[in-house]
């Protein structure tokens, strides 16, 4: 879509005075030389970016020295001046500058915090192309605020991801999204390491034990979207529907974490948060009793996970847990009491709540379990004599609370010995072999995962296993997003999963980076893919002019992920919106944040994401589906690579659809307090707050995190609310 120049200015939110400038008259001469500004004028981050020029291209040549975590680098910056400059600034934190030239002439430089102040030998002319070459070295550090990320050391290398101003911690640049540029990265590292970055891998040369990897990004990219992963990665490449995919998973996540006791297979609980997973089988216990024994590897997360054995008579409610005869279980309830919030079944059968917390005896049974991890496989054995002469249902159970991050349980060589001299042993060589994954007890959060039989080579961390599965379906997510957002704006697609505690996912251009925590299941992985890949349209292809307008990134990416959930899981978008609106009813502080102007300290507040998504749904209600989806697809194409604002978006909607949406966006983005009615695009029933349906747990990777603190990323820290 071609847009006249005046309309482009209107869409960008230019002031009226700029639109009224005369088109004819005497040409003004170039102004006198003056220093370029130490910032682009963003009120949220006044020193971010720099004035006086725009960068066209970065060519970064980086050598990574793993023994010390140091880099030696040269940055060649091609830029265009916007004024006659006597000096100018670059953003660079910490690293030592060794040499600097402008247009091939040595230049002087000084440092002032994160500002690299350059005085060229010859003043830079007005509206001219110029080249800056900076040679520098040192050990890059992450931003002091962990949420902002930056260059981060890993077990065997490094990863780069962070927002809003982390790029300056490893290369000199104009560190603000309003000045996107193209990039070429040449990264040299020892040949046993892999290097993954944005864009296309266009070169790989090896000599003397070192390999140089070259990545090109021909479309403009904001500095915070540049990523780099150095380490040992399993990479997968393919081309689907004309798009080239390159995905990378840290090999550390793909190493077996448990081994079969015999044979080649074992059973795995899988992982998750707020999950209660049973591996169940029914046995006839003779009058003399019986014993069940098995090898159990516990890969838990401290007190956030537990393993135990449940049993009850078939057809009866006499549930209890059984002690391990080899001493691995405990009767302590200090931790078990905390599980009753998510799993009330425990308090109905094995525990009794009281003023001090709870006791280890319930109405039908008692508590025996073990939290945390084991040191390899343990042999557990339980006595079924209490069910002598009965038909008993036995479950080996894995429980995890909402904050867990663990790989779960692995079970092998389960033996039922009824004393007849012919014990029955299951080794899971052909599947679960008579054992059944049963759902959680009533009152537990919804869970789509469950026990499976795995080959030993596949008994890798749950994050690695589910990341692999989700990446296989990545083209499905892209195809869906193209159906609602328009043609994919780049030619490269992919993702990076390092074995590192990032704390978030971030939409680094063409190749988002994900904390392993997001892969609790394949479904969760696809949910976070939908959010970060939606940013390729909203946030990457269309960058921000000012950070204040971050709703343009996060509100639309969150909403797109909810549309994916509707598409993939059949969860109606109106229902998702009602539940979200209802669940946030009592969060007074949440409704005091204005997503359209959150302030620098709340830039990544949950309200920017979840209330931001409610605002998008309200916009859809205002426009109607036809116009809404026309705008949804049209904006990324019309504003491609042009920094934009919320005001510019409002102007675009009015210019293309003839509808003034400032009122609805004022209500949802710029007004404190909870709007009285939830937006709906289907039936207009259940529109008021009190009529909205009950606050059932939000289980998906998208809506289940709505409200968390996240950024172009999604926070991996807190489950109950949020996304980026």
C-alpha cells in the first residue's frame, strides 16, 4: 500500500506545524556546526539513543574468547547526518575503546558513563553519509537490572538478549528503537562452538581452530532486537512456504537426565506448573498381601514438587498415601500444607488444615511423600497389605506447584509381587504396558500433559523435549499469524532456546530467544511462539518512535496469542476476554496503570499486556470484524520500518476506515480504573463485570501468564498473570 508523504507524517503522529510547512520558497543554508544530542528525546529514557544522525548499517566483527569471557571487536557504523556536527555521541557501556576513526581519519573521544563522545578531525557535513569505525575490547556485562538483560555468560558461552537498552553493553550504537538499521555480524569463536544470530547465515569459514560465522539482516532492525547465542547448539534448518527456518536448542537441554534401569525405555511424568499427574494401575491383592517396587528418579524443584504413591480400593474413597519401605518418603507436612491451595484433594484425604497449618492425617488416609530431587535412581517399595483381599488402584504421582521448574519423575522396572513366585515386571519397552496416565483429582488446575513411555535417548530435560516438539510445529504458528496479520515481513524465521535462566522470552528479530521455562509442554511452547512471532509484525517490522507507545507492541502480540489459542484449542476469544476481565477484578493497583502511558518503571507491567489485550478487543468491538482485521493486517505493511506512535495508529485507523477510535482507546489505555463493561464481539450477553463467567484457572501459556511483568518478551518468573 503506497501512502502519500503527508499521510505518512500524519500516521507517524507529526505535529500540525510540520504539516503546514511551506512547500516553496528560498532554500535555507546549512546551519552552523553543533554537537549531536546525547539522546533522541525520549522522556522515558532521556539518554537513550543520540541526536544529529541516523544509522544506516552496522557491520560488527566480534571475536569471542571463552576462557575469559572477553571480546575483541570492531564496529563499522555507516550513518547519515541530520545536521552539521562538530561532535556526536554513541551509546557504549563499559568496554574499552582502543581506536576510533570518522571517514578514515583518527578521531578524538571521551567517555561519560554510557556515552561515547566523538569529536571528528573534520566536521561532519549536513545531510552527508559518514562512517565511524570503533575498535574496542573487554568483558561485556549484563545490565545491572536483571530485567533489562544484555550480554549474559552461560555455561559454555554467552547469550545476548535484553530490552529496552541492552545493546550498548556489547557494541557502540544508537540505542533506541526509533533508529533501526541493517546489520552484518561476523562472529569468531573456537570451532567447537556454534554461533546463532538474527537473519541469514551467509558465511562460515574455519581456520586454525577458529570459525567465523557471518549473519546478514537486510531489513532494518532496532538495536535491542539484535541477538547472539554462542555455545553448543542443536540446529535445525528447513524451508516451508518460501520461508527459511533456523531453530537452535542448547545441547545441554538435550542430554539425557535419566537412564533406563534395564532395556531401552522408561516412563516419564513430564513437567508443568500446578500439575498433579498419576501413573495408575489396578491390582488384585491376595489375602496374604503384596508389594509394589520400582526405580524412581526424582528431578524436582526443591519444595515446589513432590513424589508419592497413592492407593485406594476400587470403587471406594478410602484414599491414602503409602510409605516407602526403603525410607525415601517423609511424613513432614510443612511443605505439603502449601500444596493444598492448588490441590484441595490433599486436604480432603491426606491432610487436615488447622490454625498451625495442617496435620499429616486426613479423613481417609495419611501423608507420605518426598519433595525435591534424588541423586540418581532410587528403589522404592510399598506394602499393599492394607488392601489384602481387595482390588486396589495404585498411582505413582508427581505433583508440582505453580512456581516449579523441574523435569519431573522417571520410573522403570515396576514389579508387583503377590508372593506366588511369579512377580509381574513392567519395563515400558513397548509403551506404558498396562499402566495408565490418569487425570488430576477434582478441584485441581486443568492439565493437558501426562505420563508417557520414552526411549532413554529421549529422556532429556522436559524443556528440551517440548522445545523440539514445538519447533516442529512452528510453521503452523506462522501460517496462522499470516492469516490474521498479513504476509510475514521477513524471509527468515526461527528461535533460540539457551540452557540459561533468562527470565523472559524476547522477540529478537527473525529469531526470538526463549527461557527454557516456557516449555512446560508442547502447547505452552506454541503459545509463547505465537506471542513472540506476532512481534515480528508488531514491534519488529514496525518499531516504536517512543517507548511510551509500547502498547503497540505488547497489546497486539498478547491478543494475537489469544487468537492462536482460539484457533488451536477452540477457546473462544470472548470467553478468554471475559475470564481475564473477571480475574483482574480485585487488582486495584493493576487498573491504576495506563497501558498507553505506563511510565518507565511500569513499561513492562502486566497491565501493558493484559489490559493492552482488552484494549485491542475493545477496538475490535468498535470497528467490527471486517474493519478490525483489515487494520490488523494493514498497519504492519503501511508502517513497515517506520517508527510509530499510538497517536499515529489512531490516525491510521481514521484515515483508512473513517472511524474515530480515540474514545475507546482513551477508556482502555489512558484512564485509570476498571471500565464498567467487558468488550465482546459475539453475543452482547454477560457484558457487565458481575455477569462475567467465573474465574476459572487460566491454564494456557498465554492467558495463564496474562498480567505478569514481561517485555517484547514474556516473563518466565510468575505464572498467575502476563506476556510480551
